[in-house]
C-alpha cells in the first residue's frame, strides 16, 4: 500500500501520547517529521532513495553541470552504460583523482561528483563507443581542408592569425580582431567554403557540434551562430546563447554546443557532402573595436547515453505530484511510500525525540532516539545502500613498472 504523512503523524501522536495541538502545533509536528525523515535518509542512503538521470556523454566533454536538473542530488550512486554495453565497469573516483586522470588519460572509465562555486557537476572520464569527428583543429588556415578566412565585407572580423600561444587543443587556435566600422552588421564571421567533403549522415539529428570560443569581453557579446552544409545556399543553422552547460558566456574561453536536431535546414543541404562552414560571433550595437577573439577545436560528436543513479534528498511529493523538501501537509507522500512503508517507525520515533527535545524532556528524548536507531538498523539489514564507494588508485607518473 501507499501512505501519506498523516500515517507517520498518527504514529508520532502515539509515541508522544498527545494528538492535540495545545503544546505541539500542526506545523511543529510536520517540522519534526521532516527532520526525522532527513535523518533517516542521511543514515541509510539506500535503494529507496535511488533515482536515475539520463546523461548524454560527449567524448571530449568531461564535466556536466547538473545544479538545476538534479536539484535533489544528495550523493551519487552509480554511472552505467546501456545494458548491451557493459563491457567495463565505470568506477567512482574522488574529484581530485579524476582531475588527474582527465589531464593524463588512462584506459579506465571513471566518474565523480564535483562540487565547486555553488554548482554541482558529474565528471566523467570515459572512452565513448561513438568517439568524435574533428572538423578542424584550428591549427592552420588549411586545417580540415580548404581555407579558413574572415568575412571582411559583411562582418567586422579582421586580421586572422594563427595563435600558437593561447589555445585549448592541438598546437594553435584561430585569432582575429574586431573593427566595428568595417560593416553595418553586428557580427564577426569566420568561414570555410572548401572543406574536405564529409559524410555526416551517421551524425545527422543525433549529434552535436562542439567548439571552443574565446571572447575577450562579453559585455556586449550575445551568441554564436553556426552554419554548416553543402554550400552557402544549402545549410543547417542554429544559434547558441549560452555555453555547453547552459551558463552565460564569460570573459575568456567558453565551450559551445549546438545540437543538430535543433538546427534549421535552408534549401537542401546534403549530409553526405558537407564542405561549408560559417561561424558568426554576434554582439550588440554597443560593441566597440576589440582584439584577440579566438576559435579552436571544432568537432561533431554523437553522445553515448549513460544512466546516472543518484541518491535524492527530496522527502517525497505533494498531492499534486510536485517534489517536496520539507513536508507542508499531512497529504504529502513520503519517498518510500508503497516500497517499504515500515519506514514510518524509525521516522516517528526520531520525530518524537525531536518533539521531546524541544519540550526539554530529555529522558523521553533519549528513549525515542534509541528506539529510532534500533528500528533503523532493521531497515539497513533489509534494503542495501545505493552508494558506490570511491576507488583509490593513485598512480606515480613517470615510472613504468612494466619495463624489464
């Protein structure tokens, strides 16, 4: 069966021997039950708290911000490939160790939860079964075939150079400046109309285009627009107003992702003969002359679907099915409802200990605290933890113990 908070409240009333609201208000009861539930969840971290999130993993993207998508994330549980791709285990590592492995890649697939700057990321180091296709490494004007050039007629881009000092991948990046009086359009365009023909039929509508852009000052910067296709009359196009994580652009390097499925086709581009690219750096009318815009590592990537199992800290849902992180009504439905309803007993005892603590009745508080711990231990024996322990496997770089 399924239960509501009202069931826990009935047990709580029995434990404290009082169903009236003369000493303990309805709001105080809900607060105690909420706190008791949080305590149980923190102690257990078991499969009843296990939820899943589908992650599109791109071969060259290691960090995925989930601050908004997984607002209820308490801890990570597991990261799994598709059921037919379980050829290797994806190990959990510490964020520090994973950062080392990303910088010096190993053959082991691994993941971690990385929290920084008030944001939460799933970090992954994994060789995807799909890999990626590099369109241009931006290491030279003929990188990828054809010739990369600026539109110095209908855009404000000028002075294209190969920057071997500031780049993200390879050995260089494209560097150019802005002369806003050069055109009447608020954009700077770099283009290549003679790329080596690419057959992207296996990527169409299921892949994304990734690139690194460098913006020296984002005050007036607005977006990136990508045009890619058979020629300047037959192409797909879309605009990205945020970076790969959905965050606002910042001064310096930004990773940009444009999903093919979101692109609009103009005329009849041929996915089997793609040789035209145009990239617009867009800005507002307040933009002034500037220097050192950059482009690097332009690629197309098909994501691999990974399933992230995580431990939720939401207490349940309300009567409308919306998530709740503190109970606000006796009609709210606890997260374990219908799965293991006996959870009401450790929660009710914990809530009773909280009530007695607030009433300064410490003997009664201790009695119910002990009962809560005892009944919770039974749950621990029945329902396993959903947490995956971190694997410790630091390596000494520079030494090869396999040499004879």
